């Protein structure tokens, strides 16, 4: 057990601080950064996420467009929409809302987006830049986690860090960002035979799996810092993370709650990337 109750790392607070910074950056830009969000089909969760992104733009005075294509859209119709936005000088950032309907192939479409407008940071060129240690537009969720760790003054150099999950949008870029900050990083996944062998030694654990209770109290050492990326929908509208919060939190120095931890940072980082893309455009 830790000597005192853990501090909750609240993404809402970090996002508000970041938005204040972004307003200053926007003031000196002299024009409104423009974000286009493309949604294909009628996934209800995607509709909610897109609305949140558009509202966030409006809050900061960014220009925004929401493009809704029918679920029956072909690969080339979506591609044409993305190409038109690439050529549109009012638009500095383009986001293709995932998941796409099953008949569409997401990877080639993500590669159609101009890397300079790729505010989700999913284009292979931006992934390659991160790998090469020359990051520009970073994937929003892991970049948001880095902001949270900075805000709560977690010194990463020399830490033993464990990332559970190796997706292209969270786990892998998270591991690269921690490595760049001089942590020693292990990446675990579904074929890792014994997660505990790694997590029990870790000073920092980031869990991005999408399954409840992947991390439990006996898997962590006292004083650990835990970041829970998971968003698992329960009955009704309730959401829970991947960490068994009630048992793990008392052992932690710092932990993110779900909801209210990582989630709020993702949109704040999208706005930051849109501003960065607009600044690079000038
Ligand atoms: P994903 O693409 O499904 O990847 C999940 C990863 O977890 C995979 O690498 C998988 O390993 C690994 N995994 C699965 N079962 C495991 C187990 N029992 N033990 C260890 N590793 C296991 O998911 P994602 O897109 O990275 O998202 C992960 C979670 O974060 C989801 O709940 C998602 O909703 C949430 N999320 C939240 C935000 C936010 O803003 N808060 C943003 C993005 C994602 P393999 O590679 O071997 O299959």
C-alpha cells in the first residue's frame, strides 16, 4: 500500500490548461485553423464523437466542417472526399472517423490524407517520423497521455515503463513516446504469457487493451503510476476502464480514472494538432 491516497490524474483539468495554451497560439496565428471531420455510415458512437470534436472547435473559435457520407459509399467516393479536402485551403486538419463500414479498407484511405493535414497522426509518414525521432503530428491519445504525465510531474527518465497493448493508434506510439522520454519500455500483448512478470516490476503502466480488469492489485507494486486508456461500455451508458480501479488505486501514487482520465485529452490533442498543422501552413 502507499502511505497516502493516490492522486487522480484528471484529464479534464489538463485539457482545460492545454486549451488555454491553444487560445494563445491561435491569437498569434491571425486566421482560424480549419478542421474537417469525415464520417461514413451511421455508427451512433461515431456521431457522438464527431459532435464533440466540432463543439470543441467552436469553443476555441476554430473553423470546422463535418462531412457525413452514406454507409453505402465506395472506397473511391471516400477517397475523392479526402482528396478534395487535401486541396481545400481553409482546411488544415482532416480526420477520418473510425471505425468505417466493413466493406471499406481503412489503411489505404488513411494514407490518402495529406500527411501535413493528418491531425490523427495515423498516416504512415507521420508514424515513420515518430519512429525516426522526428515527430510532427502525433496520434492524439498517446500524445495526450504524455501531456497528462508532464502535468502531474512524472519524471520519465530512467523509469521502468510497461505498455499493455500494441495497436498502431495507442500502444505502439505510446511505447515510442516513452522511449523517447528515456524510460525503459516493455510492450505486452495478447501473446505475452505472464503479464505480471513485467507489471510487478514497473514504475509506470499504461493499459490499452479494451477488456475489463486486465490489471489487478496483485499485478502492481506499491507507488506505481497507472494510466488506464480502456473504454469498455457497460449496461446503459456507463463506461469502465481496463484497470480494476478499486483494488489497484490504493497501491498507486497516481492513477487516471475512467471516465475523466485519458478521454478528455484526446480531443484537446486533436485541437493542438490542428493548430500545429495551421501554423506549419503559414
Ligand atoms: P486494439 O486495437 O483492439 O488493441 C488492443 C491491444 O490489446 C492489442 O495489441 C492486443 O494484443 C492487446 N490485448 C488484447 N487482449 C489482451 C490481453 N488479455 N492481455 C494483454 N494484451 C491484450 O485497441 P486500441 O484501439 O488500442 O484501444 C484499446 C482500448 O483503449 C479500447 O478500450 C479503446 O476503446 C480505448 N481507447 C480509448 C481512447 C480514449 O480517448 N480514451 C482512445 C483510443 C482507444 P494483440 O496485438 O496481440 O492482439
